[in-house]
C-alpha cells in the first residue's frame, strides 16, 4: 500500500472517530439534561403538597344579558360566533351582508364574532358585539385581510 493510500485510510479513520466521539458526547449531554429535569419534576416523598385554598372573595355568577352580533358591509361572508346558550361555536356560511342576530337573554361571560369574506377583495366587513344593547367590542379587517373579529370578556354585574 502506498503512502497516499495509507494517508487516506488514516484520515477516514480519524473522521469516523471524530463523528463517533461527537455522537457519544451528544448522547451523554442529552441523558444528563433528561436526568436533571426528570429529578426536578418528581416531588420529594416527604415534601408537603400545596393544598387548594378557599377563595376569600365569593365569585359572582355570570351576567344574564341579551347578546346581539352584527356584521356590516356588502357581499357575502362566513360567520362564526359564540352563543351563550350553547357550548360550541355557531357557524354560518355564505351569509348576505348586512347581517344581524339577536340572542335571547342567557348567562354570558364571553362574546366573540368572526366574519371572513368568501371572495377576494378589499371591502371591509366591520363586526361588533352588543350586550344588552351596549357595544362591548368591534373590529374590522384592514389592509385586505379577509377576516374581521372581536372578542371580549363580559364582567358580572
């Protein structure tokens, strides 16, 4: 075997040794991190656990109110809104604008409405939510965005 072939063989072995060494270091470092964070997550056997504390201020029931959602503008939109009387979001597709829905009084703690244009364009479709006739949030798409949304927590009375 010539000197050049031996030199190439030596370089390959050296490179392989380097790659294996780096892999071993990474495995050891990963194992150390997992071990350290795993020990922190396990509570000590004798350590006292936090107990549930009693609230010092009584919580108030959600407000009972009528909710109205509105989407103005022109054209057609898809609409998603929260109905206080239901647990899931209401979805209405391809609705003609202007659009409005008045929901019967119910316990309400959160309102949200989103309207998305069904076709491209730069026309706005302002949305707003009213609780007992008072606007609590509004929003409009700006700069050609296709969605308008507003959401708000409704405080108890």
